[in-house]
C-alpha cells in the first residue's frame, strides 16, 4: 500500500471517529432505543407514508393531517398521538415538514424528510 492510500485511510478513520464522538457528546441517540420511542415510530410511519404520497400528487405537503383522510390514510390515531405529544408541522411554504414526539423516556424525536429520525435529550 502506498503512503497516499495509507494516509487517506487514516483520515477516513479519524473522520468517522470524530462523527461518532460528536454525536455521543451531544446526547444524540439512535431512533428506537425505548419502547415508547418504538411506539411513536410505529404510529408515525403510516402518517409519513400518507404525507409523502400527498406530496407526490400535489407537489406540496398538506397543511393539516386530516386532509389525508380518506384518500391517503384511513384514520389518524389522535388519542395515541396525544399521549406521545406528537405534532405535525408543515413549513417553508409547505415544501417540508416535521413530525415531533416525546416518548416516556424524555427524549425528543423529530422526523424531517431530509434527515429522517433524530432523537435527542433526556
């Protein structure tokens, strides 16, 4: 292996290590660490799919979730969403959106189409 390849591999390993250390220092966690997080992800998944389908058909995201019923989703489980404090917010003139919920473990989990799920805090 030449010196250039060896240095390139070392820089890559250092970069990956830095990203891992940064995420753990910030208190970020991977989605799905607790049972209430998993419940939130499971509740959000059909909503996300319906929101994305709506976007494909209209070229913008819905202002409210109830617009999705019945063409994109049969129902929205409002009681369960309320228990998890789940919220849907379109923004940037309906060109993006965020779904947020707070599981029992005190984390805050946010979903955005660009970054997917990110859970932080305790």
